[in-house]
C-alpha cells in the first residue's frame, strides 16, 4: 500500500507541477487584490468622506451608459473609503465574473478604469481557467482533485514519522544537510500547510462542479445562489417576469436606504433583477470580509422596506455557504486566514521545487549504485 501511495504522490507531483504552480501563484496574487488596488490608486481609494453616497443611481447610470451603451451594468457600489461610486461593467462577450469596476464621476462625466483592474482580471482568468475557457476550467478542476490526492498521499507517506515522534516530525531540522534536509523541509512544512490546502481545495471545487456545489448546499440546508444577480432576494422574490425598475425608483430606494442605514462599509445597488422591488446589499463597518453582507428588499411602489436578511442572524452553515469566496481566500477567518492562504499558495512552488530535487536526487543515486555493481 505504501508503494502505491508513493507512486501516486510522485506521478501527480511530477506531471502536474506546472498547473499547480500557475493556479497557486495566481491565487496568492489575488489574496491581496484590494490592498494592491488601493496602493495603485491612492487618490481614488484613500479619501475617507461621504461624497460617494450623495450621488444618485440615475446620475451614475447616465454617465456609465453614455460611455458604454452596449455593456451590461451589474451593480453600483458605494464605499465609505472611496470618494466616487463604482459600477461593475460587463462588456459584450464577457461573462458576469469577467466584468470590471469603473469609477464614475457624475459631475465631470468621467468613467475611469482603475489601475491594476486589467491585471487582476487576467489573474482571475488564469486562476479559474488558465485563460483557456472551459477546457482550462476542466484542467483546473482536475488539478484541484489531484492536489487533494497529493495531500492525502503525503500524509499517508509521512504518517509513520508522525506516529513515532509527532512533535519532532513537525520540526525542520536545520542541522541536516543535502537530501536529508530537503526531505525534512518538504515533509514537515507540508504537514503545517495541510489544513490550508484542504480548505483551499475543498472550497475551490465549489466553482468546478455543479453537483459538488449542490451537494454542499443540500448538506448545509441552504439554497444555491442564482447564476446571475447574486443571491436570491429574501422571501423568494426572484422578480423573473416583471419589467426593469425605472431609475427614479432606484433613486428613491437608495435615499430610503441611506435614511434607514446611515452607517455602512459598502453597499451594492443590484441592477440585474427586475420588478417592483429594489435589492440593496450592504456590509457593516465591523464586518470581517466582503461576503458578510446583509440584503435589503425595498418595495419601490409603496416605498417601504419589505424584508431584511441580516448576515449575523444566519446559522453558521449558512454563513459558510454564503461566504464561499471568502472561505476560499481565507478572508472568512480575518487577516490571519488571508495570510495563511497566501503563505500556503506560495509554498506550493517550494513543494514543487523540493519534490523535483528529491526525485532527481533519487535518480542520481540509482545511477551511482548501478555504476558500482559488478
């Protein structure tokens, strides 16, 4: 059995190292996207005032639609840390997740794509599908499953050392030299990273296979989100057949929201749903991650709040499923989780390199042994 798992570990590591490295490194870059964008756009993001929420949706949409008349606008984002509102614009031929944020200045009529957005859009495509569309998505999915087998086989192969001397087996012995040091570095560090790899792989498969995502929702007793327009509004009002809301009603809904929720970290006015009800998702100032949003449903005919779905009121399993993106990035666990996922992603390259070094070292040793044979 040990020999079987050794060959599984060796085969997957040798032949999938390129896909593993690309997926891991792109994931590491995406871990701190918001911070990097803030650094690249200091004037746009580091202005802490309340001007952004004073612009009405109709003013914002007028400017955005004039600049990109054929594009689809998913939502308007108001952020406390930004002086201008942003809109998520999906250009013709793009899928929903391939859109990008543009800063809108209704006074000047400017529509500005933030520095770094194209780079992160490319990193997102690389991480999701290796920039090869459905073929690449399938490769990433299979690579994720292979990575799980690498982790499981690695635990099995090192289990004897863990069982005999658990704490000693988790230490990196810097007194060792050569292949012995590389082996201990590969194995001991791997055991520390295992929990993060399991988290990354098991959450990453959520976007790879519909049956897997549905199974998670069934087990947790939660409802799967719609493919477009975010999560389903409270009370099951999906607004499938009604006419789109007039922008003036969106203006009234936004003003009502600002009256009822004067303090928030960020808020999204959703534009992909039609009907009499406006949907606004907002994140409280104390929220640890962007998926911890509350959903407000506003009846724009009677101009009253129909229902509120508060994130903090959800059971833990519903929070996990609603926050799957933040679970995958580690943001669900705060800064500690993001750093952990970042380090684990970068460490993948180290394991690839040390794995190859062990493999090549073993081949060299076999050649030397043959030379000494009579």
